[in-house]
C-alpha cells in the first residue's frame, strides 16, 4: 500500500473591491485594450488597507476546512505559501493556526513566489507520506498590491490579491495512477535568472518592502519554455500522455503563457481553468483560487486528473500531477 495526500476540501477568499482596467486608465498611462491584449486581465481584486495576507488566508482556510467536513482541531499543521507576509515574523501560518484552533504540529510559511503553492504542496505531501502529519491545511495567500509601484504600467496592471486553500489527508492507495491524491511533484529553480523578476527592497537591504521590478519579455520567454519542460517531465515521469489529463490548472499570470502550455499539450482551452481575466496574477494564491472556483462550479469533480504548474521569481517553477 502507498500513502497518498488526498484533497478533502478546497476554499478561497477574494477581497470585496474590484479594480477594472478602466480604473487603471485613470491611474497610469495604459488602456484596457493594451492590458487585455498582453495579459488577458480585465479586472482584479484589491485588499482593503487594513486587510492583511493572514486575514485572507484565514477566510480561505475556514472555507476549505468546512468543505472537508472537519474542524480546526482535526488538522495537524498549516503551511502557507506567500511572498507578502504581514510581518517578517511570526509567520502567516501561525496566525491561521491560532484563528482556527489547529493542533501544535508543523506550522510555517513557504516562499517561492508564484511557484509557492506547488512548492508548498510538495512539502505537505512529503510530510504526509513520511507520517509526520495525517492532515494538513495548505494555503496560498497574497497581498500583491502592497508591493506594486502604481506608476509602473508594466507591473501594476498585472497583479491582484486573494487566497486559496486545500485540506490534505493521508489515505492508503494502491501505488498506481488510479489512486486519489498527489501522484507526483516536480520542482526546479535557476538563481541565475533572479534579476529578471524581483522586489527592490527587503529587511537586510533597504529596510523596506520595496516594489516589483520585472523584465516582462524575458520572463515571458523563459516561462513559455520552462512550463513546457516541466509539463513534459511530469508526463514522462508518470508514463502518460496529455490525453490522460482532464484539467490543466495553471498559475494565472498571463493568458498567452497559459494558451502556449495548453497548445503544447494538445489540450483544448475548454480543459483549462482560467481565472486570470477576473483575478489577475495573485502569485502563490492563483492555483488554489482557480482550483476552488472550478471545484465549486462543478467543472472539476472526483476522479479527475489535474495538472498544476507554475513559474515565479527566482526563477522558481514546478508542476504536480493530482487525481482529485
């Protein structure tokens, strides 16, 4: 028998405020047409000034725990993927733990920016497979608008805020691809590409949070190639073709990157969960937000094979094959 990390329930939270491209036209030199053409984004959510990454994570977590049919005390630990924590320390995860009454198990944040959820999923799956935890709460939560330069039209139009969450539980499987749960994960990074997407501040450098700086064309070029590579790696590792994938659930950064990945897989866009048009890029929150939306509207159902993939600053990237 093989231990698998099965997704019991999903949840998400989006701030109340919607910022459209039309509103951005009054803030920065841009147009709705320009933003849609280059990114596919039409609107995004913006957290209130006093609304933190932890606040959003807690709301998404509550909904995931409720969907799983459990209570906070049934969960062994919390892992939060974020690059916009409330404070340098303590972690966002301990705030979620305290709010939901989670046990005194492993509780920490993971920082891999837009690839953060896939990285955190890999860590959570490892803890469950080794028996260190039976049930874990996995969250991606970001307040990306807090690190935007609202005068930089190349970045401020791309990002939004929100949180998504998943409850994972150890279940016995047969060790085949018919098992429910996380089947494989694949992580990579290349620090030589750190300067094409970064934040120009930090605790030990400027003493400020800083703002996002991005070489858009370079990021796009690498994202298209690296996403294709890690998707092929995942399929090859599991000995399957793309025809076995029911849903592609990608990081929601740019519709052109998403379309390129789907095309290389030979998948119809009808098999791709797309939320970038109304969420924008929510970094580590984008995959769990998209996952929860598709689960709740009935597109994704039990038994479906999902391919999750993401690329972020670092550069970091990865993919996961999951049977929901």
